[in-house]
């Protein structure tokens, strides 16, 4: 249970106070809440000591001079590109999606493309004939990498980068990978349940999962407020989903995996609630 120590404006520099508290081994955190900065103590027992430090700091009795941390030198030859270090899983998902697009675009052997589909298939008379995928569990996920047009891969890659790198930065690469696997499997399952044995693919179900996760987690957990997409982005993405659900893009010849989009959005939002509550009181 956190104990409130101080509430101040967003423009107030609380770093000196934080330094004083850490110097006395008083565990705390500073969060933004309702347009203010709030200092929360981990232990109620520290309330008197922390209050005394706060009063002495505010009166000017205690002065703190902050110095920049020394630069950390890295051995030559070991530097990786900054993007690869900051978002390796996000970049790997985009790279695999580009590979899936190239398999289709460059007319790779059918067996190569069929290795990625939800169910294996062969072509007979130019039509795909599907069979059951017994024990081939990777197929729950791999349709997310298949893309059937240039705009398809560009759109999904841009949104995957915009949303995925933010989640990866906040939660770490392992958690982003787990989020991808879970929501890809759920969105692909939803699409197969609705459409049956047809050829489908794309990262858009996962993109909507990242969108739902970011929006929900950013509102439930104050530490992740920066994850929440801006309102215009949410309106655009949800508006596009509604347009597709109403069938307004069918007249343009587009084939949209609506069930994957809805399944991704709902599963990502549900996981976002779980993660936000799990990490809400952790430092």
C-alpha cells in the first residue's frame, strides 16, 4: 500500500527531493496523477522521516546539487545499431512480415507459402485445397507474417513499429514477444472460426491487439500513460474497423480479415488490463 507524501505541480522539479529520500534509503516513486506530480512512499513507517526531509528541503535548510551521471564507455566493436538495441522484437516482426510478403510477391513455391498458412494447402486447378494441420502449432501464429499487397505490408509495418516499439520499451522484449504470440494466435483463430478454410494473413490483427493493449494499459496504469495512442489515432483506427465491418470497402475489391481485427483488439485490450493491474504497484 502506497503512502502519499507530497503533491505538486507538473512544473516543479522534484528530483532534489527524490535524491534526499533515496539517500536516506526511503523507497518511493513519483507519478503523474490528475495533472499533478505525486510522491508516494512504499512504506507507511517512513512517513515521519520523509515528512521531515520534505519540510527541511522546502524551507531551504537542505540543498541538493544534481550532477549529470558520467557517460558509460562501451568497448569498441560491440555497438549495435540503436534501433536494434531499443526494439529488437518489433523489428524482427516487421522483418518476418516483409519475408512473408516477398514469398507471395515473388511467386515462391506454393509449399513455401503453405508453410505459413493456418492450414496447409495445395493448388488443384488453380484453387487452394486445404487439409488439417495436425500438431503443427506454429500455424496458429505464422499467418500474421503473410501479406498480399504492397499497401498491406506498408500499413501493417508502420503501425507495428509505432505501437510495438513503445510497448517493448515499457515492458521489455520478452513481454512484447509473449503479447505477439498470444494475440496472433487468438486473432488468427477468430478469423479461421468465422471464415473457415480460406487463405488469409497479415499483421493487422496483431496491430489492433497492440492498439487495444496500449490504450487500455495507458489508462489503467499511470506509469504507462505514454503508451496510450492519441485520440485522433484511436478514432481513425476504430473508425476504419467499423467501416470494414460494415462492408463499405468490399465494393473496392479489398478482402479484409475483420474477425482477426476484432479478435486482436479484444484480446489485446484484455491482456492490457491484466498487465496494467499486475504492474500497477511495482516500482
